[in-house]
C-alpha cells in the first residue's frame, strides 16, 4: 500500500505523541525508538518486515536486561517499536549505534534514543560519525537533501542487502 504525504506527516505526529506519553509515564527512564529505513511511498512490504524482525531481535538482545516497557506497532506507514529502558540515555545511544553499525541490516535500522527533553541524541554526542549513504561515501543526510540517488537505486541496494542477509 502506498502512503500519502499526509499519512506520513500524521504518523510522525502520532509517533511524537506516543514518545511524549511514554516519557511522561516513565520520567526516570530512557526511551529508545526503532523504525525501519524504507525510502519511497511503500513503507510496509516483505523487505520492511524482514528488516523489522531483524531489528526487533537485535534491540531485544541488546536492551533486554534493561527493559521496563515495550510497545510494537506495525502500521501502513512503517514499523515502530518503543522500548523504555533503565539505562542512561548516552549509554543507550552508544548501544544503539553499535547495533546500527554492526548488524548486517543495521544500516536499515533507525534507532533513536530520546533525551529527557524529548530530543533525539545524535551519533556525534557519543563520539560516533554520521551515518553514510547506502550507495556512496557521503553522509546520508547530504545525499537525501540533494537527491543524489534515485529511489530505484536505493531500493536495488536495499534488496541486495536483504537477499544477502536472508541467504
């Protein structure tokens, strides 16, 4: 199912509201939010589900001992998982970066860790480098802003990564 821009914007607002609700309910804990990187208008398909299952397994293995609460949402606008953990935010972000950097599909995981004020911590705040593009050596933000690559190129690379992982 293709999603519209309005659906995408509404899902971001709903995600922010969910994050705020969880942070209010657990003010002394850290919130970890997992989504799947899937460019284009189709956010939920076989590839995104494979990535989502791999991501959920990875974050549960990593954060299980700190887990206070978890909520998983499989929506037309994409997969979302919220973990409330008993871990300092900077330490949680370091672990999130390790997952993103070491898992074979980690480049397709977006694991945000929210500070007490609700702002996501950056990779740079824990001494890590910005994420690289799936296709070249530029920062991913640079390529996204400049529309350096086509969606077809990105989808081909994502398909290749998932096929390698499944084999």
